[in-house]
C-alpha cells in the first residue's frame, strides 16, 4: 500500500495551449466526477506552464502518445491522452477526465506519480516514453 505521507509529487509542466481548456474541463466536471475533477484541478494548479513555442516532445500533453508502467501491476500500456469527447479505451485513447489521464498530464519520461483512486485505493504510474502530438 502506498501512503500519501510517503509520496512526493513530481514536478510537472502543462503546455500553455492546453491550460484554459483543462481548467474549464475540471470546473465543468466537478459535479459529475468530483474526485477526478479535483485531482485534475490540483495538477493544473501545481504545474509549470510551458510557453506556446515549447516543443511538446518531452512532456505528456493533450494528444500526446505515452507509454507508462502501472507500478502496482507491472503492466505497461501505450495510450494517447485526449479530451473526453475523443476518448475510446478500445482504441487506446484515454480521457483527461479519468484518474489515469489526470495523473499522466505534465509528466516526463522517468517520472512516477502515486495517486488515490476514486474508490480509495492507491496507484502508481511511471512514464516510460512520450510521443509528441500527431
């Protein structure tokens, strides 16, 4: 079990082009998905903002491809992080309004984040690689 007092949140960055829409999504989802919306809002608030001309090849942004390891199950997955209306789990497109999506935003290869799921359990993910938005 991962204890919150034992976890340190990694430094994250959010691209300026994503910032306003992510804030709006977190606000809009507060009534429907309160735990995930709050988690996303906290991640946005603590993130450094990357300038519009910053290449997004070294950080998970919206539309990035990301390969990560679930540190609890040791499974590796490759997904694309998308807005809710583009989500399709079977096609590997996960919504930013899922706990995994909110956890991945802003991470870089080698970074690990531990977070509490809406059911109260703990997960830990490590980013292996990031592909820039296509």
